[in-house]
C-alpha cells in the first residue's frame, strides 16, 4: 500500500486530475488549514495561545519554469514578515526544487540566502530550513547547505534516518555548527541505500540522536529538531539526553499540522519545545499522497469524505 501511494504521488495524470475531486479536497483539510497564506497565518495564530511555535511550508516541488522560483521566494518572504508582525514564532522550511534547483542551483542559493538574511534580521532571529527531498538530491542539498553555512548561522537542514548514509552526513556537518531536523524519511528509496523496515529506521533514528547528543555534550554547537510524531521515540531521546546530563531544551519536537494534535499539546505541557509545520498552497497533491503513505489508514478517512 505504501509503495502504491508513493507511486501515485509521482504520477502525472493523477497529479493533474485527483486534486479536482471534491472529496480529495475535503480530505486534505485534515492536514492543511487551507491553500492561502492567510489560512496558514490564521492557523499559526491559534497555536500561539498554547505556546506552540510554527514552521511554514509552501507546497509545490519541481518547477516547470525557473522564473517561478522568485515568486516562491517572495511568497516566503512576505509570509515571514506577516507572521513577525502578528507576533507569531514562525520559521520557514523550503524545498530546493521549488526554488529552481533543477535549473539554476546558483540562483537557488542566492534566493535562500536572501530569505536567511531576512530571517536573521528579525528580532529574535529565525531559522530557514531546507527540506530533504528524494535521494537524487541528497548530495546537492548537503553541498548547498555547506555553502549557506559559510554566510549564515540561521539555516538548518533536514536529514532522513532511513538513509544508510546519514550517519556520515552528520559527521561531515558537525564542524559547521549545524541545525539538523531529523525525520524518518518520506520517499520510496531502494534497499541498497535505505533501511526498509520500521524497526531498522527507528533504530537508526535513535542511534543518530544518541550520536548528535554525544557531540552536543562534548561541546559541539548543534541544534537538533526531532521531526517525528513517534512519541515513544521522542521519549527515548529525552530519556537518553537526561541520562547524559542534557535537558529537553537541547532539542525541539516538530510535528505536522493535523497529526497527533493531542500529543503536540501534551508534549508542550511537559516542557518540550514544540513546533508545528503548517503547509499551504495549491500544489498539495504529492505532499498529501506522502501523508497517506505514512499511514494507510488515512486512505479510509479520505474515502469516508465521499459520505454526506
Ligand atoms: P511513524 O510513521 O512511525 O509514525 C508514528 C506515529 O505517528 C504513527 O503511529 C501515527 O500515530 C502517527 N502518524 C505518522 N504519520 C501520520 C500520518 N500521515 N497521518 C496520521 N498519523 C500519522 N520527510 C522527508 O523525507 N523530508 C522532509 O524534509 C521532511 N520534513 C518533515 C518535517 C516535519 C516537521 C515532519 C514532522 C516530518 C517531515 N517529513 C519529511 C516526513 C517524515 O519523513 C515522515 O514521513 C513522517 O514524519 C512520518 O513518520 P513519523 O516519524 O511520524 O513516524
């Protein structure tokens, strides 16, 4: 089921036609408050009272026209400025392919730098995150991150625990005082490069956290974001941190809008710093299909929208 849904996420015909179905449009509301930036901002404001911060992501990947990249970067810039004006603790998480990475990586680099400049100028300074896409982009994303780090402290990168290479990527990035969001990984990757079973992915996730916390304890400047809804794993990381004399403030917990909302509030009350990623935009289809693939029970929810 997971493989089928991930295949559907990349199918062009379905990408064009499924989002037109009314029940699909209704079902996607579970994971995003709406398509406009204003919808995302309003949702962010509702989290303010519970002490939960947000991350914005504008949906869409792989541009067909490079000029659209500027428009995407401008939209992020406006959103960060509006969030700041409304007193919302908001960061941005961008997909490089949506900023023209396939056409002109130098231009992508300068667009991210411009956003990072703006986020750094805010009081307090905010972070701009790079999402991690499929494995065809891992090397280039890490290289671009290294170049960004030469000029900006306030940039972070997402790494995926299902990739066997991630341990060495962490080692490579450690001297740069990285900001790392660790996720399990959302794409279909082959067994030569990625762990396939949940048990292996979870074990690698924990091992990566243990090694990053050890580096932190050893004096490295490193920020860790736990991008997962796996509360058991979050607790294991927190217990390990405590056992080596670090407290919860050394990492954030990051979850997606609409997933385990009860746990987001509970963790915040327990003293964890919680950040919710709010997605918006019209090009939600591939992103939504990856959410279904993570939990095929969501397909039943989507089909239930057919009922009156
Ligand atoms: P897991 O899938 O084991 O789920 C743990 C529990 O969480 C489940 O038992 C269920 O209760 C709940 N849950 C998880 N997914 C759900 C869903 N879709 N619907 C309902 N319940 C669900 N990936 C990537 O490759 N590149 C990236 O840049 C990012 N960025 C990113 C940012 C943030 C803030 C988050 C939270 C996630 C990502 N991801 C990502 C996605 C990530 O790789 C992964 O696919 C999902 O987080 C699901 O895995 P979990 O870690 O939640 O664990």
